[in-house]
C-alpha cells in the first residue's frame, strides 16, 4: 500500500486566477494595427493618431516606453522600410542616448536600451505632442528646424554627429547649400580645420 500523503493547504488550494497564463503575461504590447502606416505626411496624421490613442486607452501597456515603441512601429512601411517619420524617431532615440552620456554610438548600439528621459520621449503624451509639432499642420517645418538647430557635435565622435544630423535633417526641406551650412554650424570648432568639404562628400550630394 502506498504511504499516505498528508494534505497541505497548498495542495488543497484552488488554482488562483493570477497563476493562469494570460495574453498580458506573454506580451507587453498588442499586435500592430493592420494597414496603419504613418510615413510622415501631414494629411495622414489624424488617421494615424486616432487609432493609436484608442489602443493605448484600451491596452494596459507596462510603461510609456513600451507604448511609444509600439506606436513608432507604425512608422515602418508594409515591407519594413524606414520612413522619414521613423528616421525622425531614430533621431530622438539618438539624442536621448547622447544626453545620457552615450557619446559613442555605432550601428550596433541598442538605441532602445537607455531610459527615455529626453523630453519628447518622457511620456506617451509628450511623444504624440512631438509628432504633432513635427508633422501637424501648424508649422511642421518650424519644429524640424528647431531640432536641426539643436543638433551639435559637442564632444561626440564625428560618426555619431553625422548619424544624428542625418536623422533630424529629414524634417527640414534644405537646399544643398543650406544642408552643408547647417552641418558645418553644428560641428565642433576644434575639428573645423580638418574638415574637408568637397563635392564628393556624401552630405554635399
């Protein structure tokens, strides 16, 4: 005869609800909204914001960072191509990392790693406000120009400055001459003597 096993409170306890796996336990974000892709065109901004805001009210995101990342995934095209809006978002991520001391950012750096402390990424509300300021009907070029004006090299490597500049310049319509002028304006004055601007340089193309 098998030895008897004394029942314990744990064995007799019914399975509690929080022990049952739910979809919220295995995913932090809902699926992307089908056929919703914001490429940076002002006339599509309202169509993008309405379902995005509705989804954030209905789904309990773990934090604002997850919410922002999910919303920004709709800046990609159907085939995953990065739109000007996504490149602008990447510029925010780079600036966020730079302001936290990550001054050497190569192509392998995880831009999603640092906490979101840069003002446009500090909350979902701040992010949507930044999107509206950038792509809304009220002077979108002014917001882009401000982002461009604030893009300076400082003590970061030239490769990092190049990447940040190329990200933010997508929001401002520039001629070739003004493109180069804005780039030079943000350079560290200490390296101006070794910068060689020539027609073959990619930024001058």
